[in-house]
């Protein structure tokens, strides 16, 4: 089962942290606990909505993580890996898609968690 990562704020992790970065996690609080569940070779799916009404699901193979400062100079754990594929699905179809259903609540809205 892949790790589901909600990038509903459409942050450009590769631009912020480098070409192999695909997500970041806080180093304290709820997100900090999630960092220990990632293992090299794990699949990660990152959902974003770069075009209103269309959800982009980008698949990565996790390779490593590293500490870095984000745009506000907060320390975060950056998830790195290799981009494998992407799929864009109309917003109305995404909540019922067999692979992407875990991102959404029963009303079809993105779940509030960043790591699902």
C-alpha cells in the first residue's frame, strides 16, 4: 500500500528543496511521527490541484529523507525519491477512483491530514 501525501496547497517541493524532493514533513507534532514509516522503495502518491477542477496524482519511489529549511526557515524533513508516473483525474471522479479514494472524505473533499 502506498503512502498518500496531500499537497492541496500545491507547493513546488522540487523548486524549494532540489530536483529529487517531492514532499516535506514537519519535524515536530503529528507529521514528525509519520517520517519513520517511510522505507526505501516505498511507493508514495502526492495529490495536488494545479488546475482547478483537476487533481494531479504523482507517483514516486521513496529513496531517502533529509533535514532542510523551508521558505520560512522552519526545519522540515524532506522526502526524496524518483518520479515514476502521474495521472490527472477530473475533480468529480477522483473521490471514487480505486487508487485515490483514500485522499477523500465521504463528501468528496480532501481529507485534512497531510499524510494519509
